[in-house]
C-alpha cells in the first residue's frame, strides 16, 4: 500500500449532476477532500444549482433532483467563483473522470486541475478479469461498506464519497502514487510525471 506521504494535496473527489440538456447544464456539484488516501465527507462542499433550462423528467428520475428543488437555488454564475476557488490547484478524482472534467471545464473556462484520476480507468487496470465497472458493480466486487455514507445514490455528495472509498481501495494495489497515476490518468489529461529530457552534451 502507498505511504500516506505520497498522496498529493489537495485531492478532491468530484461528482456533477446535470439537467439532461446537450451539452448538460449543472444542477449539482460536490467535492469531497481526500486526506492520506481517505475521503473526508465532513469537509465536503456541495452546491445545488438552478439550471437555465428545466431538468428533464427522465434525468430527475435518476438523480432525484427536481425542478422544484432547484427553483430557489442560485444560478451557476452566482456560485462559479466559489466552486473555482475550491477546485483551483487541486487534483480531481471521479468515476469516468473525463465527464466531470469536460463539464467543469466548460463551466469554468480558466480552470486547470493539477491532475485527473479516473477510478473507472484505474479499476479496469486493477481488475482486468472483472466484467462490470460501473460504480455499483465495483462497490459490490470490492466489498466496500457504505453504511456510513450519508445521502442517496446518484446525488453528487454521495457518489463523490463512494468514489473516494473506491479510490482508497484501489490504491492498496499500488506501491507508489506514480504507479497508480500511470494507470489512472486518462490520456491527454494532466497529472502524469514525464521524465526531464536529457540535455545533449558535447565532450
């Protein structure tokens, strides 16, 4: 298992929920900090957002967020600065992290994460013989206990906490952060350490 000293800080497990538009507008964002590889839900930040277009019914049935629930919520422009302040300079982790990265980057054009960890990509590398890589299937496969996770599935804070628990479990299969990141950082995303180019010297 990795030494706690190898974990970067800040590292935030993030999850977003949308309204079903194409491309989606945000209706909820959550960020759960990791400390020494363990999620810290008591320090989580979560924002409910009123989207510019209504939440589609079929999407409400998935995450449980209704138009009535967001009727009095702030607009994105009212919380964007606060969300950016939390995310700036941090590594982010998510399950299928390219989705979170894409949506957040579109809503925060000046935001650049320090690195991106994808637990879906990491799980596929860690359990190559396993068949299901959805969050629920991986929780069942790894035997992670969810008794202390507050909230409901498909709400952003809940899913971020669960993804943090999954990251903690997957990390136990790797000796260093660098070894894990090599499997978990999606292509083209920040976070992989590249060797310094060797300067050619004339003797």
